[in-house]
């Protein structure tokens, strides 16, 4: 009988082969090697799913790998297995999708590199989650960062890709710096590199470690105000990679935060409040910024920020209710956060893959140039609609259930004793409700402008449906979105019995069955009893004889009321450019009007810091080129002496 660990080893071997094979045949134009590699990737994901489900149901598995004299220790427990399931559930349909998607690139070397780097990226995330000591975690975290950076820079010849790569590289290295700072503090206080309970830490030290970890993982997760890399990197990446980055990579940051949160002793109340505020701000501003976007991939990227904020709401509630010793409410909050982590991975990957299909056929990300695609790409339209309904938290799909769980916990705020905490939770609840409403508005806009009405460009007029693999991949995710929603009551009944908690969810299987039955019955009655005669005529068009695409609702027009409501955030600026036939400006010739919106965090946070660093660098450059070499050598010598003395004290 094959052991669980052997299944894991076989899966890792398949991953390694899927990385190596495209590199061996990197100059081969035929797709056989790429297809074989992606099939191995899919089989590896199936193996990891089987392995992780067994670990989740039974016991923790520990193992280690000796590499260059250093031992990398791994431990896969319930939390790690849940996130490996998440990684595999997304990587599998992405692999199916990529069988066709990667072939649209013209350069054969780039095709093979994309496949190889995709497998490497997924494998590095698996090892991050499986790591059980600080060194191996940081090592594979950096491998994940490097591989994802290379994938962001895949179309390196485009100016927007270079900007995205710079943003991403700088932010991901800042993230690593904060993690290293936290890990050094952990090691110096417990004298161990293992993931063990951090007992004996004073409150200030525990808080310092918590803050360092929070900033480090928040940058990678795209939490506001550390989010700016995300709306640049996602649109610049290939669509299959956007699905992995948004669906999986930012969830690995959530995993890291939860893993170390559980190791820290005596979680403090202000930690929960901080996470709650960060989650509320990220959720609300994420969806507000998404509403103004006309780039479909950037719109989805901002919704990743929103949903990471929703996940943090669940984590923040967990800390708050744990502090007040309300175990059941704390556990419901934690499971809500984890369930929304899984749900967001599913529906956001579905949306990115479906959007990738549209972009692949349209050769543009601007939704203003689309329209009417439901007739040209019906399967893609249905898949995108399922993702849109799920992310809008409408029943009976999965997004509804996880957000409902968070709402249920919020509504229990009256059990808390502190009036201030009650007010904070009530305000957060109100803004969370607004966020959910705005998300629905945004996806009415996205689906309507992309798929409904008439085509607004020649490209939309002649668009065609993508091939089978680019439909099957997203379809797997769509089925999971529907299934996890409809069967959520049964799933949490089993979990509740295992941990002794009642979740109190509605039985959406019964609700869905009744809805389908009533809908079918109504349809049959209308067919039998109703008037079957139909009349085809043009929609009334305000007295205009013929309608055309220029008369349709545009994305800008749809967003205008929201822009007006939130103008204090957007700070829109109307720019009018006019030209006249005469010098006096009487006879108008032509004009152009456009609305620009402020990039608040970029202009008021990132750029001032960037300019300050640039100024300091200029000063240092001047000093290096104008001052003699000897003082530098002497300063370096004393710095080394001080460092050696410090390390000697620490080691002692």
C-alpha cells in the first residue's frame, strides 16, 4: 500500500519533471513537450489533493530534506493541508487552461519558459506552506518571489510591464526585510529555528514581532496601504499567472500570517482591532477603486485587495472574540476567514481565466472596446457570470456563504462588554455592508459592458469563442463555486460536529432545489398556458430610427454616479482641451474632455519616499566620488569589528 508521504513525493517528482522538460526542449517549436509538462502538473495537483485531504482528516506528517549540509524541515498539519488543497484546486484548472493559452505566444522559448516557471512557482508555494522552520520558510518564500517576479516580467518589452516589475520587486523585497526582522527577533528569544510556541515573550517583544510579521505579510497580500504593486503586476502578467497570483500567492501570505499568529502567546486586543481596521479599509477602498477601472484585469486586481480585506475582517474578529473568551464566535470567525480564503481563490481565478479568454480574443483589456460578447463567446460569458455572482456574494454561490458567516459574527457584537469595541465593530459592519453592495454594482458594470448590448469595436464584432481547454479549466472552478455554495450547510455540519460548534447556516441545497422546481414549474405552465406567439421588433430608441453602439451605456457613464458620490476619495479633475477656427475663440473647431483621478497612495506615500531615497542616493554618490578611499576602508574595518563583537555577544 502506498503511504501518504509517498504520494506527496511522487507529486513533487512530477512537479520537478514539469519544470525540467520544457527547459530541455526549450528550442522545440512543437507543443508536445509543453503539453506533457502541463499534464504532469495536473497529475501532481491531483496527487497533492489526495494527500492533503487525507492529512486533513487524519494526522500531521513530518519529513525533512538534506540539501548542501542544511536540513529543511517540513510539517503538514491541518492548516498547511488546507492551503495545499487551495493551491492544488487552483493550479489544476490553470494547468488545463494553459494547454491552449500558452500556445498563443509567438516565441517558442517564451512558451516553454512560461510552462516551466508556472510549475516552479506553484511548487515553491507548496514548499512555503509545508515548511516547518524559519530558514526553509524564508528560502522558499524567496523562490516564490523570484519566480513570480520573472512571470510578472514575462512581456518585458512593454513599458507598463517594466513599471509593474519595478513596483513588485521593490515591494516584495521590503516584505522580506520585515519578515527577516521578525525571524531574527524570534530566534534571539527562543534560540530555535523551529515553528514552536513562542512562550516567555514579553508583551512589547510579542507586539514588535506581530507588527513586523503583519507588515511583511500585508505587503505580499496587497493590504492597503501596501497594495500598490498589485494593480500593476496582475494586468502585466499572463492571465494564467494572474489567476495564480491573485488566487493563490496572496493566500500564501494569509497562511504565513495565520501560522505565526497561532504561535504568538496571549494575543492582545489591539492586534484584533488593528487587523479589523486594516481589513475594513482594504475592503472598502479596494472596491471603490475597482469601480472606476476600465482595464478588466486591473479591475479584478482591486477586487483582490477588497477580498483580502474581507478575509482580514474574519481574522480580526477571531482575535477580538478570542480575547473576550467567546470561543464559538472566535472559531466561526476563523472558519469564515478560511472559507472566504478558499472561495476567493476559486471565484477570482475563475474571473481572471475568463477575462484572459476575452483579452486573448480581443487583444485589449479596455472594456470600453468590448460589448455584445455573450453572442460571440457564450461559454466564456456564462463562466464569467458565475464568477461575478460568486464575488458579489449572491446566493446560492460560495461567496454568499463566507460573507454571511462574517455578517453573523458581526451581529453578535452586543455580547462584548466594552462600548468602544462595540462601536468599532458596528462601524466596521456598516462599511462591510457598503462594500458588499458596491461589489455587486461593480460586477453589474463589468459583465454588462463586456458581454451585453452590441459590439463597440471591430474586434468585438469578429470575436470567437476560445477552444475547449480554455473552457474546461474555468468550468472546473465554476462547478466548485456553485457546489461549495449549495452544499455549504452539509460541509459545515460535518465540521461543526467535529469541533463542537453550531454554525447556523441556511440549507442552500433545499433552497436551491425549491427555486429550481418553482422556476421549472413556472416555465412549463407558461409554455402550456401562455401565448407562444412572439414578435420581433427593434427596441424603442427615443424616436431615433436605428440604434448603434455609440448610444450604449459606457463603463465611464455607469461609474459616474459612484465617482460623484466618492469624489473626495477619487478627487476627479476635468480637463477640457478646445481649439477654435478664429483667434478670438468664437467659432469652435474641436475639443477633447477627459477626467483624471488622483492616485492617492502613489502620489502621497510612495513617490515622496522614492524621491527621498533618490536624494539620499545622490548625496551618497557625491560622497563616494569626491571623498578619498581611505576613510571608507577605515569605516568598513570598524563596522566589521563592531558586527563581529555584536554577533559574539548574541551567540554567547
